[in-house]
């Protein structure tokens, strides 16, 4: 799951190394429009719909937080 | 707050759009992001083109043009208008009220009440509430509700949060007394503690426009704008919508005693396709019942977005059919409101171009 998410992140913002970041949002690697694109990519990749109330910056700040978000919204770990 | 109205009906809706349209692709170079990101956003958010007024065009121009069209087509008699309610956040002047300017330009009678209401994304529902209240007066039989905004003037062309989606437009909705026993249900909520989530910081009396307020500054996301420009805290607005709107809609449907299936269309304010799809999913309403095509084809013209989504998607069908609709507006204020209302064989329902 982790590698798949990193691949998606790299596809969105290839100029950044997401493995080296402690917080994608605080470090300015993902802005609010990147999050919109990321949600769409994650939904397509995992065949789920992410609840609108879960689309909060904190849920996209790290690979671990994204994994938690996906599992909460029905993705298989 | 829950409100109900009886013996009131909407009898016609006209949307007035500026002819001038700007394509998303033509503005992409203004934004601080890659072409691939922009093209992806085009699909997700529904960005395509937006209609923007030419220099010099004002709210009173669009509204007067629409009224004169209705007079010329004999869809509305000038002297039948007993009240003119204008909802706008882009008035021609601080004073006088723009509704007075329109009354004069359209040659309406003097035995009339005109008023301006400063509201935005919820402005259509607030305008309908005000119109229904006026119709309780014996002297008032017909209200012309005007919604109009030209906020593109206040959005920085280098603001990728707001510029791709902003649109200019006006609408005229005629509201009259009715013999129908159908109840119009409405609810409205406000939270002024979050007033700065969507704001034009300078240009009013608190912070007048000066050379300093016109200085362009870059935000953390690479948007360039000044204090004279509209600023939207995108994350806060998105979260507000997703948390406040679904329970409001659930509540009004329950109050009105109708199931989700009994609503033919959910005609909501049009911030962008992504937000609307998320709202539809959360409400477990088919996306086809909640059209989201206004931002992509015309832009979001604040309080005009609901009449636009109605006229664009239903148009002539409204002349002969009857639809139970749930309307919802949400945004600046912050304010959020919804209404369950039947649209029943209108006298007119169309879009014209200025």
C-alpha cells in the first residue's frame, strides 16, 4: 500500500521526494488543489469513494495518514 | 431556523449571462502550477470556460437588460412589479442602492418598494425568503427578485483558487401569490465567527482601498492577490460545506416530510464539480439529480448559480412540467440555507446573453 501511494504522490508532484518528508502539507509539497487531484487518484486506484468530511489537510500529511484514511473509507490494506 | 411559506410561488426564471467567455486553457499560464496538474484539475473540478463581463458593464446593466427583455417578450408587465429585491455583492455604487438605479432605468412605477441585500452564495434563497415575506402584504402581488454579481472584477487573474471558477451573471425570478396549498419549507443558518473565510479585505469603510492594499502578494500556494481582491480559504470552505450542508439538507427533507427519492432535483449552489459530487455522495443522492455543470460552462456567479443551474438543466421543461426541488446555497458569511419548493409550469425559464 505504501509503495502504491508513493507512486501516486510522485505522479502528482514529481519534483518532490515524498520519502524524505515529515509532513507533506506543512512542507508545501501538496496544496489544496493537489489534495483534490490526490483524492481522485486514490479513489480510482482503490475503487473507493472518500467521504467529503475526511478531506482535511491532516489526512494527507504523510503516507501513514493517507493509509489510515483509505482504510477508514473501505480500502483493503 | 426553520421557515415555512404558503400561497407563494415562483412563476418565471430568467438568467442573463455576459456573452464574453474565457477558456480555462487560455488562463492556465497565469497559474503557479504545471500543465499536467491544470489539465487534471480541469476534469476533476469541472473547469472549462467562464463568462465574464466586459469592462464597464455593471450589475444594473445586466438586470435592466433582463427586465427589458421580459417586457419586450410580454412575459412580464412593467406595472405589475410591486417590489424589486436585488441581491448582490457587487453594487454599482455604495450609495444609492442599485435596486433604485434599476427601478429608474427600467421605468418601473414609483408605487414600489426596492431594496438591496448584500449576500452571496446563499443569496438566491435569502432573496426568495425576502420576496415571500413581502408577498404577505396586501399591496404586494408580484416581486421581481434580482440576483446579480460581477465579482470577476475582484478576483486576481493569478489566483488559481478562485479565478478559474468565478463567473458573472444576473437572474430575474418572479415570485407571486398563489392559491396553491403547497407549503414551501426553508431553513437557514449563519456563523459570522467565520466571516473571513471568504472575503474582500479592502475597499469598504473598515479598510479603504489605497496603493498599499493594491500591492500583490504571493500566498503559500503560489496565488498572487492583493487586499483589494477576493480571497477564499479553500480548505475551510470545503470543510464547512461537507460538514454543514448534508445535515441541513437531511433536516429540511425531514421537516418537509419528503424522502430523498421524492425530490426530482437537488439544485445547489455551484462552487465546483468536485465539491458537488462529494455532497451528492455524502447525501446518498444520485449525482445526476444534483447537476454540477454550471462552473464548467459559465462559472460560479455567486447567488446567481442556483437560478442558472435550474434554467440551464431544465429550461423549457419547466414550462409544462412540475418538479419538486431541493435548493441549497452555502458560502460567504458564513451562511447556509436550503428550501424545498415545487417549480410548477413556469411562464418562462431560459437563458439570454448580454
